[in-house]
C-alpha cells in the first residue's frame, strides 16, 4: 500500500504493485521487486504457513479481537487485528514444519493493564460452559463493575462462541450458552475483563479445555459372539459367505494356476496311467479274478 505523506504532491512510501517507494537521504526513491527462482527454505516455508494460519485463525474471532486489542491500538497507526497477530504468531504454534499445531495455552486474545481475574476455571454444564472466578465483597466499586468477556473455540468444528460483555466481576460466575450444533463438543476457553467505561482491559487468561475426551479418536471395539467367533458382517449379493458369517468352517481348495479344467466325462492321460498302475499293483490273496458260474454237481465225485 502506497502512502502520500504530504498530500497528493508529497513523497510516496510503501508498495504499489511490484514497485516499492521510500525516502533515501531526503529523496523519494522507487525500486522494482524482482523475481526469485530459488526454492524456499524450511524457515521461509514455516513463516509463510504461520502467517497464513494465524490470519485465518484470528479472522474467526474478529469482533472479540477488535475489543481485546482495540484499546492498545488507540494512538497508533496499527489496527487491533494486526496487533493480535503480532502478539501471537511467534508463540502460538508448536512443532516443526509442516506438522504445526496450535498451542492453545499460549494464545493472547486481549492485551491491557486492567487487573485480571483470580482463580479462574471453566467446566461444561447442561446450560453451556460455566466460568468461575474469585470475588471479594470488599473490592473497590470501580473494580466490581468490570465486566467479563468469555470465548470458547471449538477446534474440531472450527467455530467460535463468545460473549463480549457478560456479568460484573463482583458476581463471580457466568455461563456461555451452548449452540445446538456444539452441545458437548471439545472446546478451548478464555476469559478477560473490561472496565465499564470501555477504556481499560485485562490480558486474557487461558482457562483450559472442556470435553477434551470427545476430541480423542474412537477406538474400534470388536465384540465376540458366545462361541468366540467374530460377529457376522452384512453380505451383499456379490460377496461369498465366510466362516464368520455362516458360523461354519469353510474349506478352500487350492488349484494350480497352470492346470486346465477337465471337461465332464473326459479323463486325462495322467489319470489313465494312474488307473493302470493301480490295477497292476495287486497283493497276494487279494485278486479274486473274474466271476464264474458253476453248474450244480460239476465238482461232485463220480
């Protein structure tokens, strides 16, 4: 973005398309951005990935960030969104490229000098996510009127639910209501406080996760039947029954791939040789010979 520091006839600073304008020794200088054909290094790839993902992440909670960093941005040429990324990009990711993961405990969603909450906690309830903090009936009146700001981020659904101006600090608790589609889902939670006149804000505090067990991958459990076999699986018309589905043993016959099937009623030469060998292999006393018909009285002595 090019900037005219002294009106339309002043010096231009910044980038316009592929040209960069700047002031050097009192003179307005412009240079052209060249092209590089070198392969990016791992640090460069990591920096690009962090820039992309951090921008996408904070854009999902833009309203909360604009309030959380809006007071810090007053009197500067920065905006709340850029300040949020600058504050977090160096510490919000863990791991090595390309396996980068967000470290939710390191996120900062607001920045200021107001007193933060004490003994903060969050838990899941039927109404939503319940937040609690320590309160003192003797606290100064201005402090007691500070309002709580609540935020829950649901990583699996990539959704954000927040409350910008909740209960007063003196109350000691508040509830962030569930959305129907997010009921009982795993979430990371954050709390900060803002003054009643909106001129001061505290640093955000990470209050942990709720329903974290829901985020774990389900373990496949295979139940066994009474006879110790696996339960039957649904079978389509093209699938042959198996031992597990029919509850019977199945015999598989191995057929040599180079053997051609025989036609019905046709014996191979090898089968004929085996049959001839079997007929010639006769043991003594086992060959009864062909049957004969004996006439009555043929062996009678005369």
